[in-house]
C-alpha cells in the first residue's frame, strides 16, 4: 500500500476574485497566504497541515487537459464543502459573525455531542465548522 504524506492535504477552489478570497481566508479563518501568482491568478494558503489553493474561475490547467475550474452559479450546484474543526464552535461562530460571514444554518448539537454549523465564504463556497464530540 502507498503511504501518502498528508502534512499538506487540501483542495482547490475556483474563485472570481482569487486575491479577495485569499484575504477572506486569511482574515476570517486564520489561513496564512504562502504564495501567490499573477498569471493566471492563483493563491496557496496553509493552516494547521491543510493546503487551500485558489484558482481563477475559468482556469484550464495545462496538466489536466479538458478540465476547467468553475465557480458554480448557486449553492445547489456546489459539489464540495470544506470542513474546519474547532475546539469551541460557539466562539468560532461569534468570531465569524464579527467578520460578516454569511451563515447557512443554526448551530446543530447532535445527541452524541459536539456541535457544527455551516457558513459560506464570499464566493458562496460552503464551509462546515465542527466541534468534535
């Protein structure tokens, strides 16, 4: 079996404003901007072993022929959701409220413990904030 180094596991999101979205993730969610590129616009952010890459809407990577990164027009068409684990769900929600984040749900507290809620970034990407039981 292959062993994968997950010290920088992550994903790529398409954005209409790469650098504006990078600023949001830095300011509101504590990511660090590790690198940016101008042509095409691209940003790499990191946080606690996670890598988040942002690419310009419509970008066609030379290394993935026939694929175009796109921002889905509405939430119902989104196929992904970022999950961020926190130690205190209520404190995280209060902090995000101060940053003007749009929420998609109230805080849910399942019977087995923990808590979670859903919010979205300025591009409408869904983010689950979860406090494990």
